[in-house]
C-alpha cells in the first residue's frame, strides 16, 4: 500500500543507529547531529517525507543527470511521459514506453513515483482536442482507467486533475473541452482513478495557488465540497513555480495548513524558484520549512535537476547548475530539511486583524550546560491563532526538549506539528519528536501549533535533556 511507505518506517526505526544506508546509498549520520543526512532524499526521509524531482526519460542516459538523480532523490515525476498526448497518441491505442522506462529506473533505485497527469486541458493528443461533450467525457474516463490500471500499485500519488481553475480574481473554473462536458468532470475523474488504482493517493494539482488567493480559495472550496460529499480525494499538489510574478508569500505555510485541515495531504509538486544566490537560497529554505511545519505535507518535488533541465532555464530556478554542481540553494534546502539553516519562514495572519509578536525566553540556560530557550511567534485573528515556537540549544548540544506554554482561558489547541502535545488547554507541554530532539549547541529547531481562542501571551519555558 503506497500510503504507508516502507522506507518511512525504516527511517524512523533506524534513525538511532550511528550510520545507515538509505535510499540511493545516501548515508544518515548521527555523529554530531542525529538528523543531519547528506542528501535531499535521506534528509526528507528523516521526517517521514520525500524529496523528488521531475525526470525526462531521454536524459536517463546522461550520467551526470542520473548520478545526481539516484544520489539525491527518492521520488520521481515523469515531466511529460505520462501525459495524455504521450500515453494515448491515437484514441484507444496506448503507448507506455518512455513512462515505463522512468518507472523501471525508479524501481531499480528505490525511488517512488508521482504520476502526472491523468486529466488536463493541456497536452491533450490532437484527436482529444477536437472532442466535446459526451465524447470527451467518455474519452477521459477510458484514458484514466487505462493509464491508472497500467500503473496500478506503482504510483505513490497521481495528479488526477491538473490546472482546472482559472487565474485571476474570479475564482472560477478554466474553460476547456473537459470543463464544457459538465462541472462534474473533476469528480468523475477522481472516482474513475480510485476505481482503477485504490492504493494511489489521488491529488488535485495547480499553480498560482501557493498562498491564500482567489484561485487557491476556489480549489479549497472544491476540496471541502468533495470531502463533504465523499468524492475520493487524498491530496492537493501545489506546483510552486515561484518568480516575481508569482512570489513566495508569507501565507505559504498557512495556505498549506488550511488545506491539510480539510483532511487531505498536501505536496509541493513542481518547485522551482527563479533567481540566484542567497535570495534564491532563502526562498528554497522557506518553502522546505513550510512543508516541514505542516504535518500533512508529504514532501517536495523540484521540477528538474540542473538549471539547464528546467522548462525555464534562463531563470536558473533549480538546485544544481548546468554542470551538475550544487548551488547555494541546494545547501540551503538541505540545511532546512535537517532542521537547521539561518532563514526563517515568515508567517502571516489568515485574517487582517493579526499582529505577529515574538518574545524571548526569560530564563536562558547557564552557559556551558545543556539547556534551551524558546521563543514564540504568534499570529492570531478573531477566534484563532497559529503559534510557531523556536527551540534554541544553549552552549551545549541537547538530545531532547520539552517546552511549556499556558493558554488563556477559553483557548484550545486543535493541531500541532513537529512536536507531541500533552494537554490541549490551560498548561500545555510539547516534547520533541524522534527527528528533532537533537539540537547542536546554538542551533535551533521549530515546531508549531494551532488553536481556537487567543494564543499564549507568556514566554514558553524550555527544559532540555
Ligand atoms: O516541464 C514541462 C515541459 O517540458 C513541457 O513542455 C510543458 C508542456 O505543457 O509542461 C511542462 O510541465 C508543466 C507541468 O506538466 C504542469 N505544470 C506546469 C509545468 C511547466 O509548464
């Protein structure tokens, strides 16, 4: 069953050993920092997540490309090979050669697969482009049934429907032959995919939804409706093609969280960030941290390996340069995955009435002893709040921590991430989870919680082990 991946269990079970070999031969070292893995995939696995990339079949014979792929990544999305035009070039005649090549490569290297994409207005074969009404509806159903059946049991999650919402402030559906076949085409696509491969997570995937805006809210309302009516949907993909026209915004994390709160997983599916140097590196770290802060964020996929592999190469938006060297963005993303790094993920209110605050602990540990301090960043609005707590080790490395907060009367915690909560109102304590207890001297880790009512106003306590 793809929903409880084998390696997730392995990583959790074995993370206390001194060193171990995980996917792609990457080594997870416990010396110095128990969660400091040396590759993107191994590092993501330490928190039960994945780190993937889009792959083009024709590049697998490029040894620079495949060496990086197999060293760094534990999830693979075919960049074009599973699309409708590639898999059903003439109606009823299916062609899986290139996609199968990617699946075989992934299986041989212990990488899982994201399937992309079963139903989409773009990259339809020409025969489908000319269909309308019942004809396109039936063609879609037949296509999904065939492709999802061919890959049954081999796909961790499918982008069942891609980019069905319009850009702009209207919050409506995008016009297409699929949309014109009836507004229910999306739920029909999901039901068809579920019937064909019940083990795959079924995702809705889109771009310009990487923050709270009219388009993401339209998707949110659809997911909410699907959940209420029992339409099978398991996840939402956020493409995250980030550039000046579609920037990383401070509500990135809270947007992921509001979807997760509907009862679906969230995934970063096509990440690339235009730019270079430290600005690009900071944004990569912020996106990674946002995913790590959301319990139901399963993992991240970058849309290509080297800048030269990108669909928009001139933006140099990826983690490796054209020669395959690691960029600053790589180091920053890895550090963020390992719970370190120097960037902070800004959080903003989900309503305009919020006022972020930050307060340092009043009881710093004695120097030279194991100890920790905690600071809280609070975003609140009428009726609720999100708190991000930063735990910082003192002058010695710590191996675990517990922090205490006091909630005002009437407040209650509804959700937390990257920590185990004891209690939900009044005095509440949070203890590290397996992968973020060890914090090096002077280094930090973060966890968060969400609640109803007002957030804590006093400084959290921090006790180290
Ligand atoms: O990266 C893909 C590029 O090679 C194709 O030419 C293009 C065709 O539509 O699709 C690109 O991938 C897109 C993805 O499938 C869906 N989201 C946007 C991606 C970038 O355009």
